[in-house]
C-alpha cells in the first residue's frame, strides 16, 4: 500500500482517538450531548480511515456510512454486529445535536462509549490486515 494512504489512515485514526478522548472528558464533566457528538465522530473518523485503504470517501455522513457497509460489511470484512455502532451513533448524534428537547442519559452515553470503543478496536484489527 502506498505511503500516502498509510499516512492518511494514520491521520484519520489519530482523529478518531482524539475524538474518543474528548468524549471521555465530556462524559466525565457530565456534558452528555457533547459526549455523544464526540463518540460518533470517533467512529466516523475510524470509518474514514478504513475507506482510505480503498481510495474511497464522501463529503456526506450518509455517504461514508453507505460506502462502509458496501465495501466492508457486505463483503464480510467487518463484523455486522459491531458495524451497527456507526449507524446507531450517527442517529443518536443527530437526535442529540438537532433535537430541541432530546434527552440523553448517562447510561445511554456509557453504552455508546463502550460500543464505539469496540468499533474502533475492530477498525484497528481490520486495518492491521489491510495495511500489511
């Protein structure tokens, strides 16, 4: 794989790690809506790292999700169970960011935190194979 692609993958995974750490800090502070946002973006950036290995990307979140499912889930490269995290975290972020009266509970955010952690770990596993 080209060095430029590996660099891009590394950059996107760094963004995923940073967003996840931001989510953790916000959760600790009790800023639940913002934590949901950062946990989603952690999954989003990790997904874009995967897409980079195939020279794919999209300017829209729905496009990134669709490409991910088409090229990684349907092909059996990525666990279907864990892949649900991307769509679910996107929907939760949409509700949290744009729903005027959206409620977010600490247990929901804790569950999201864990599922995103697992999602990122699965991305790392797949990337370790793809980047050999």
